[in-house]
C-alpha cells in the first residue's frame, strides 16, 4: 500500500525535475524548486508511515521552513536582477 | 503584554517539538526551552503587530472557526476546478491580472485575505498596495471591471474577516 | 477503522500532489504553473499530514499539526513572492492572456516619475 505512495511521489518529483531542467525562464525553475520542497515533506511523512519513527516529522518541519526561506531568497534575487537565459 | 503572549506561544511550540519526554529530553530540555522562548520574546516582541483587547472577545473566535470551515470548502472547490482544467485536453483557460479593492486595513487581516485568495479557485495574489488594492492573477477572467471582480473574488472572505479583525 | 480513514486521506492527498505536478508540466506560462502547483500540492500534502494526525500517536500528531500550520502559511506567501518577482522582472505572459493591470499600472507609475 505505502509502496504505491512512494511510486506516485517519485513520478511527481520526476515531473518537477523535468520542469527544472526544461523551464524556459529562471522563474519557472524557482517555482519547480519550491514545489519540490513541499513534495519532500510528503516524502518524510510516507517514510514515517513506513518505519514508524517520529524523527521524520522533525525533518519535515525543518525542510518546510528551509524550503520557504529558499523560495523567498530566489524571489528576491529574481526581482533585483531580472536575469534570464 | 505582547512579549508574554509571544513567549508562551514559543514555549508551547517547543513543547510540541520535544513531546515524548523520555530520558534523552528530560528536565534539561524543558529548561532550555524556557530560556530560548524568553530570548525570542525579548528580541522579537516588537515585530508582532497590533495585539489588543479585541482578542479577548469570544464572538471573534467563533467567527474565526466559521471562517476556517468556509475557507476549507472554497479550497476544496478550487482544487476540483484546477483538476478539471489540468486534465481537460483543450485546457479551457483565459488568464489575466485584474485589480480588486479591499476595505481591510488590519495587517494580519490583509495577510490572511491574500493567502486565502491564493489558495482558492483559480486566483493568485500578486501584489498588495498601501492604499487597499490587490492585484490578482485569475485563471478564468469573467470581468475586467474593478467593482464586479471585487464582488466575485474578495466579498466572500472580506465580510467574515471584517467581523474578526475590525 | 482509523487505519482505513487515514489511508483514504493519504490516497486523495497523493492524487492531488500528482495533479499539481501534471499542471506544473502542462500549463503554458509561469503564473498558471505557479497557481496550479501551489494550490494542489499544498492541499495534497496537507491531506497526507492529516492522515498522520488521524493514525499516529499523540506526539507525532502534534508535530504533524505544526507542519500543517507551517505549510499552509508559508506556501501561499512563497507563491506570492515568486509571482511578484516574475512580474517585476518582465517575464512574458501566455499569448491568450486577457489583461494585465499590474504591469500597466507599474509602467504608468515609472513614467510619471521620470
């Protein structure tokens, strides 16, 4: 049962990675990186279901906050530079 | 006062993080938590805006609980809408950025309004100006007029939020 | 019983995550991608965390509630920042776009200043 969840989340990450690699502009890549961070949180929850170890939820908290700060930093950088490929 | 509230919130959060109080956490963990939340309360107390006596009135809290259910319902509808548009072969979209007006001037209320708009049917807040305008990206633009767009996007949340914060 | 309800929530959440990521790939410009992905993935991950709240023991459920709060506050804020940044740095919108009031107003303001 849980293994199907892992397969679905791996497909999701692959779609995000496709957008990171392909995305025509830098902000497409930033969006995909932000979404990938939230999907990693879902991964941590599934790992908790698999192993029964509450430690993974703490990893999820840390990852959620770090991914938010990363997205804000990317947004600030985009706004100042307007860099493009 | 606001420092006390902030310190209590930080300490509750710390307790939730270290809940299984086994031998590895023990009394030391709680002691460190008290010190850390005191530091947070002293240094960051000034950044909490506008905590006043309004927060002690019970009807505001009841409206807040009602708001959560309204918001969850619209959030669910929004996701079904996005699912329909994603899976439809022709992608029936008609995007655009419209301008809407809001009467809220409480900072927390405005933040909650903008975040709710972002999480509900086909709309994303792009910018909130100082004079009460919101720029909203809309997946299916029904009208470009400011008044009508305000009726459709903002009204349903604004009425409840006014009762909570104003 | 608890187990079944939690698995149903888990499954619906995974479905929404998948939908969000398909939207991220299919939609034609940054703003649409951001919108589809943020909404669906936030709700999906929220439902997955809700399944932990239902099935897990009390300490784990408390941590899951914390993650749920963080995600539902931070994810729209990050989306807002990214959308504003892309609009300010003049990322083109899709050809079918009806109107763009934000760029119009911003250009008018800079013209008035100079």
